[in-house]
């Protein structure tokens, strides 16, 4: 038997490689795209950290009475942020789990998720109430089911369907928190810009002209900063809505395996 010509052999190898590297089904690719799209949760995390650190930005602009009030709020914000971070991390791990199911990889979790249990606390009036605590617990149980050898028997479609209600509840909680952050940002803006406006108005003597110029520069910088973060809050809300909508759409697909 004669050996294949060189170009024929190359063509045969390419054809065999193409057959071996079978592309993922379209629906699986959509789940992978959902799992890999972390923009919404990343943006939320940055804005949550900014809200947590509000007091340090406000402190130079506060009078003694305001400072005492803001110190109390600072303690509450920092305590609440620990639970907010758990929700954000739980959602990120859930999306990671969906991606690993789609790739048929073994699931891995951070030590924080492994030890989180049902440690989430309710914060009435913020978007984290008993309903959200329950949804978080459901999501953790689903993550536990998706681990190790059980993941090989867990269908991707079933994971999406089982996790959708908890996913929607927790994303809604993050959206409510973003509105809270936006309102707190407006309050911070009013305090800072109000004080700067007053300083500028009373800096009317020749010896205070440099102070007035500096205050106007800071005022413009702060005005731009608060406008930017207002836009970021709006964008993050839209990104979270798109994430929840796409998850719900995929969970509703009957033909998803």
C-alpha cells in the first residue's frame, strides 16, 4: 500500500481534528457566556465597597454632631457589608458552578463559601430580609449538590431551574442595595458640596482668594465624581437586570439538557 501524499495526509489530519473537536451545543455556549459574564457582580462589588467606606470620605467635611452620627452609620455599614459580600460571592460561585457543569469540570469552591453555611443575617429596610436569607441558603444547598461526583449526574438544565428563583431573589436584593447606595451617595454629595459652597461664599477677602480658588477646584472635582458614580449605579442596575433576565430565559428553555 502506497503512503498517502503529504498534502493528502495533512488534509486527513485536519478533518480528523475537526471531528474530534466538536463544538459545544448552542445552548451550552449560552450558559458558558452567562457564567463568564461577571461585569454586573464586579461592578456591584466596587460600588458596595465605596458605600462601606463612605465615612472616610465624609469625615473632613463633618461638624462634630454629624461626625457622631456618621460614626454610628459607619459601624452599621461595615457590619452589613460582610453579609452583602456573602451574597455577591455566593452568586459568583453559583455562576462559576454553572460554567463548570457546562464544561463538565469538577466543581471547586472558595473556603469562604465552604464555611459560609447559613451565616447570612437579615437587614430590614435594605433589601436583605428573611426572604433573601432563605434564597441564599437555597443557593448554597444547590452549590453543595453540584460538587464532586454528584455534578456528573446533575443536568445543567435542572441546575438552572432549581437555582432560578433564588438567583432572581438575590439579584433583586443587590438591585435594592444599589438604590440605597445611590441615595446615600446623593446625601454624601449634598454634605460635601454644601460645605464647599459655603466656604467659597465666605472666602471674600483678598487673603482668602487662594482658598476660594482651591475650594472651587475641589468642588468641580467632587461634582464630577458624584455624577460619575450616579451613572455607575444606574449602569450596574441595568447589568444586574440583564443577568437575571438571561438566567430566567435559559432556565425556561424546555430543550436544555
